[in-house]
C-alpha cells in the first residue's frame, strides 16, 4: 500500500512537466550559492573538517546511486524519478545525464553546507539549563524569543536532517544494484526503510546535540 502511494506521488509529479525539473535544478544550485553566503562568517576548522567529510560521503552515496541507475538502465527508461525522466523526454539522454550528474554534485555540496550550518549554530537549540536528557528535550530551543529566532532554530534542525538523509542513497544504490530477484524480495518495503532511517537520524540528532550541550556547560559557568 505504501509503495503504491509512493508511485502515485511520483506519477503526479511527472504531470508538472520539465519545468519542475528545471526549477529543482536551479533550486539546488541556487541553494548552494545561498548557503555559501550564509556560512561566510564561519571560521571553525573543526566545522569545515566535518563538512568536507560529509561532502565526500554524500558525493559517494549520490554518485553511487547515479552510476548504478545508468548501469541498470542506460537509456533511463526504468528511471522512477519523474524529474529526471521529464528531462529525457524533453531534452534527450545526454542532457538528462548531465542534469542528473550536476544535480547530485550540488546536493552533495548542500549536504556539507547544511552540516556546517548545524554545527556552527546548534547552540540555538540549547536551553538555558537542563539537568537531564528529558529536560533538555523539553526545553530545547526555548531561548528563541522572536519569530526570526524560532525560524532560525527550525532551520538549524532542518540542516542536520538534510545532511543526514543523503546517507540513504547508499541503500538506494544497493537496492538498485541487486540483480537477483530472490535477494531483492527479502528487502523491506522502501517506505519502511525511510521511516526507520529517519528514526535513526532523530536518535543521532538528539545524541549529538545533547552531547554538544553537555560539553559546552563548563565553558558557560
């Protein structure tokens, strides 16, 4: 049922035509430029060290998905992504390959930038004080007073999850690589994989943010 809903959604997106594909490409390319401007004041080498590591990992994951897709469907006739398929129909295979390749690179850059943003600004999430993990979670983000501060706090949370979700492409590439139908049949439905993966990201977000909060406490006394 969940997979059927997913395919229906993809089919619906296809109806928007190639203009949605063009908009998506300019969104990720423009987003990378905007994030570069937003991060212009970050000088912490540790932040950029983790960002570079995130870029490498995200690039490997995204390009693995890209090249496995081309290996399995050189003409992209089996491609489920409507954004990519619409480019094939409108501009041809060569343009579609460059569209997908450059899009993957921009998404990988964004993953690194968003992780850098989270690391540089996660103190926005810290409460004034918290004596336990439960108290920390209840008060997280409570220092935000204005609408702008609340939006920036939400954007900091979003930044972590955008960066982390790129890791899911390792699984996507693996699933697409499988040629043995029996092995593929044992894989869980993709929506369940997504829900499980997001739950793991939530756990990682809580653990990393709380650990950073605890480590910062002696510096604030």
